[in-house]
């Protein structure tokens, strides 16, 4: 879909659908209603005079107009101007875009002039938020659904503004569109069935994207993984016919002098639980157990296209966790890349086994910061639900920066403790560490397991099990794979010192 901007008043552009965003404050509401009544005529004025619409947050009003340039005016309430946030602007943009889609129009005009009047956010920030949320809200994974012939689609949105800062608005649209498209790419990877996306095809998709976006990709096959003694990746993959892959992404080598940031993504393309097999109910969602890998790939897509001045490495250990006669068994002991051993007490705690190799391998790049993302534990979903990712690590400055980016993008994180007392829960009698810690503090003991395999670098672990796999629709994120992590990481990488 095309998003563009035009300088002018709300009534100066021809469109099948026009959206206006207005505030509840008495003075601003009166100004907005007078302006809209003057442009769109008696039908709009009557709707305002009815006192049925007050522009409260999320409140909407659809009026059919006699104006020759647009037949539909859709008004979205923003609430009180002093309480406006960038997330409320996103939600308003998503509401307008979804309404335009529902009405099956091919073009829409969104007037952002009234939002700019609050002077809380810059024109660029507003344009970015509206563009990003509009694209994300219209997403649907429909690759395998038969398309309706001659079905009308929303193909163009024009942001209308009376501001003279046209360049800033265009920059916001450009950035918002790239970030949304990268997030959608992550969603597509996550939502694809396991028969389509498995380690080999995930690697091929990443190579293809790297060529178009501008980052390099190196892929290790089973032979190379074996040679590197990545016992976690080899062990988890043993039960599947699908061969494992270890995917390395790199962008911005010319910025290496400023420090290297490594992003690690769990790439279990389907997780049955292995010998410790999961219940069948809900297992179909386990095609999304590579949401961490998808987030890393989407982030590289956005960072490369936005030309962010960072040296970034991506590491994706990718496997399929299946039960078979050759599968790793409870009680088996695995030796990882850094030489440490882990006792496999539960084969359904497989993500941490492959991440252990990747986090150990990350040290070869002498990184300043390492961030891993993984759909690691159901315990984190129990703790935080679907509204925040769990965060643990060894550096408070990095975690604070991620929290700031999370609040800004609404791809939020919440810090959990890694107290020393939790370490004893993963003590093994036969190996250096055990891969599960019992009933209590499951998200934290998983984090502690990973901590055993990090090197001498700043490290943060993000458990995105609850945020990357959604059970119901949210404002601009539908049920299924959400692409969580992409917008968070892009903002962090843009703003990290």
C-alpha cells in the first residue's frame, strides 16, 4: 500500500474516505467541529449538534457528506489533549485504516492537522505513528485463502496537513512504512506453516531478504555445526528429518569501530516438545516457536533499509523439535559450544539448549551488547500475559534503554529478577547445569540457564512467548504472529549510545 502526504486543508483532497482526528477539550472540539461543518456541510453540523459525539478517546463518528471531494467523513476522538500519547495516535490511525478497509474504499485521506495543534509530538513522530499503525492494522495472513475476485482493496492513504514541515512528515512516513513492512515480514515468517518454514527454508528466506535489504548472510549446515561442537543445536535436531541450520546475519561492518551489537533469535520452526511431547490442543501454534528468529530477521530488514549506523550481528540457531527413535531423550547430557554440559531433564525445554550454543558463539564477535529473543517459556505468559515481554540480564543500562524503547513503541518489556538464589533450581548432579528448574519461577530459571552460557559482554534476555503469539486481536495486531521485537529493537538500535 502507498502512503503519501499533501500540504493543505482537510477539504482540499479528493478521496472516497476522509478521517479527521480531533480532541475532546471544549475549545479544541469547538474549533474542529466548526471547521469540519464549514467544509462538509449540514450533515456534519447536525451530527455535532446532536450531542451524541464528544471526541472521547476511541469514540468514532461516520457521516456521509455532500462534499464533492469526499462522500464519507470518519471522525476519531483522541480524548483530552493533555493526555495524548504516541500510542493513542497509533490506535487512532489504526481505527481509521480499519474502517476504510471495512468500507472497501481504494483511497483514504487522513487529516493530522488537529493532532499537530497539541504540539506534544513533532510532525515526524505523528506521521510515523499513523503510517506504521495503518499498515500494521490492515495486516492479515491470507496467503492460503482463496481471494475474492474483483474485491476492492485500500491501496493508498494520504496524510493531509497544514504544517509547513513537509520534509519531516515525509521522513515519518518513510520510516513508519519501512518498520511496518519489516514487522509484517516477521509476522509472515511466524504465521507460515511448519511445512513451508523449516530450518533450510528459513535460511533461504533470510539469504533472499539480505540481498534485497542490504545485509549479508552466512549459513552453517549440520556438518559445520557438528564441527563447531554446538551440541544443543545438534541434539535438539536429532529427532527430525529436517536438517538444522545456524544462520549468521551481518550489517554495517563499516561501523564496527563504534561497537558490535549481537541479536540472537530462537529459531525452532516447529516444536512438538520432542520425547516430552506437548498436548495436541494448541500444538498448531508451535509453528510460531521461531518468533525470536523472525524478530531478528525483521530487525535486520528495517535497520538495513533505514541505514542505521550500527554494526549488528544476528545469530539464529534453527531446528525442528520432533519425537522419533533418534531424538534426544530425558536424561541425556549435551556438551555445548563453550564446553559446558547440560542435563536434558525435559526435551520440551529445547529453546535454551540451542540458545546456549548461540550465546557462547556470540563471544567470538567481541560484542558490546548481546540481546536474545525467544518464545522460551509458558511461565512468562502466565506471569505477564500478552502485553509485555519478560526481560532479564546482567546490565541495567541496556535494560533501561530497552524499557524506554518498549514504552515508546508499546512493544513493552518488564524486568524480572535473576537473583543468585534461583541458580540452585537448575543444579544438576550429573552435568554443569540442568535444562529445567521445576515448578516455580520457570521464566527466571530459563534465564539463569542462559546466563551460564554468556561470555564477557553485556547481555539481555527477552522472553517473547506472550507477545509474539497472540490469542486475540489487538488494536493494530491481529491474532497469531505479532512480529513483536522488531519495533522495539529498531528503536533501541537507533538510540543506543
